[in-house]
C-alpha cells in the first residue's frame, strides 16, 4: 500500500497546490490573484478507493479485473484505471457481462457502493471482491437497514438514478427484503410528499408523482405512516436540513407528535467541509469562480449551485475548458450539457481581478494545478514563472 500511495501521489498530486494550501490559499502575480477554498479536492474516501484499485492490479497482475461503473466521478482517474487493464462493467442494470465473471476474476466495488443484487450476483459467480465503498456511505446503509427492521419507511434525499442512491435504496429493503423507501430530490418533491403524508393520497397519484423512485409493493395507506430520513451523502446540506424539517412538521401536523418520525444526519463530512469552505470563501470579493470536477459529480454540482448565487461561476472538467481569454467550455446545470460561453470580459480586464477556484471531492490536485496555471497564462503570466513551478 505504501508503494501504491506513492504512485497515486505521483499521478495526482501537485506541489504548487500544496504550497498554496500551506500559505493561505492565495497567489497574486502582477494584476491577477487566484484564491483557493480552504477545503477542496480529494477526500479520504476517494483516496482510499483509488489506492485500493491501484493495489488490486499489483496484487492480481495476471487476473481479469472488473470495476462496477466508475471508481469515482472523475474522467481522468477512470481513464487511468482503464489503461491499467481494469474493465468497467455496466452499473445501471445487471447485464450478461456479469454472467461471464468467474472464480479467477476480481471485481472492484466503487466508492459509491453497489446494490445488493449486484453483490449477490458477483458472489454467486465466485469472483474475488475488492470493496472500496466509502465509510460514510456504509453509515447510511446501517441506518436504512435499521429503519427496515423496525418497519420504518426510508425517505431518501438524493438522485434516484445515482449509483450511491441506488445502492442505499437496495439496503432500505432490509435483510428480509420487506422494507420500503421513496426517493425525493427537490424541495418541490418534499412539499408534495408532505401533502400526501398529512392528507393522504391514492396509490396512482403517488406512483405518477414519484416514478421509478419507490420500492416494489409500496402502499400509500401503510408506508407513509412511519418514516425515517436518510440522504445521499453528497447532497446540499442546507437543502437536506430543510427537507428534514418539512417532513417532521408534516408528521407532527398529522399525528400531533413526532413519534413516527426518525432522522439521522448522513451528509458526509468531506462534502460538508467543502460546502462550508466555499461559503466562507464567498464572503470575500471575487470576480469569477471556477469549480473543477466531473460533470456527473453530485458534490461538485452543489458547489456550482452555491457559487452561481453569488458571482459568475463556471463548472469545468479540466483546464482545457478555459479555451481562450474570452470563452469557457462549461457544464450548464439547466441545460445539462457542456456549452461554450463568454466570461463577460473578466479575464480581459486590465484591472486587478480575483479568480476563485474550488473542486469536488473526486477532483485530483493536478487538475487544480493545471487550472491555476491556465488562468495565469490567459492573463499574460507564463507557466514558467517561478511562482508557478512545481
């Protein structure tokens, strides 16, 4: 593991980024300042997952190694694992690919975890399993399993189609597979569910309102009576807290007490730290915010949402998205696709400017390094400048 950790550091670390972390997270050259959030980039769970994936190839040099989906939501990291001969398997549904796995093969479970029926299939095929599931995710699983055991329906705040939420929902069925859940994403979802809890609803209305987001056999006359809240660990903290509050109020309004309401805070520490650090960062004046990370990263998306409320913000995958001094290729959260936009002349300005940079928990430091140097390059500072050296 020590050799593997050194290899991972060599691939993804940046001495420039570490130097900035230790010196207050701010670098000014001529009329350009780059400011980093106090917390950004790889968290412990992500580092552990990558380390284990690298170690798997070292320990099993000649075996077929498969990975359920992506190890994390970062294209560069997943491409590197692919170059090591680690083959990605479909994660949305069990396919015939899983029938080909045998006892001599190795299957890596990603940091998000995997649904129970995936795990049962892999074990039935006799493969060796390397489980990199994040500890914070497993805490949520323990909670929803207990809900199921006690006859409590899990209300999961998350994205129904996300790998982690699909894995959590499967655990909400409990060990006996007789538990129940419903997944909600937005405050509108929550308000509608609260209305159903307070006033009741018919089955057809519920199913139409939450398609593909509830357990098989869900009965609105039974399974909204006692609820327990859990969440995808990478959700926006303030929104999760509001959802918890609204659901509790709905139970109290219906029952006159909260005995049928349970809650356990399951936002991961790294997600919360990055959101808190961004809010602190936004207290200072900045002209532009760059949020670096995979476009399918939930925790990174929430950093973009926070940023957009305060200043021009762009969700970029790598420094290559900074096309030129005027144009930025970025992921538009409303259009749900990468678009090319003008930056409003901010990088063109001859006046001093401050560019903020943060990143999700699945973004390696080398991508932050590249973004820093690209910003300075666009502002006329060579990447050979002594302050930008690795």
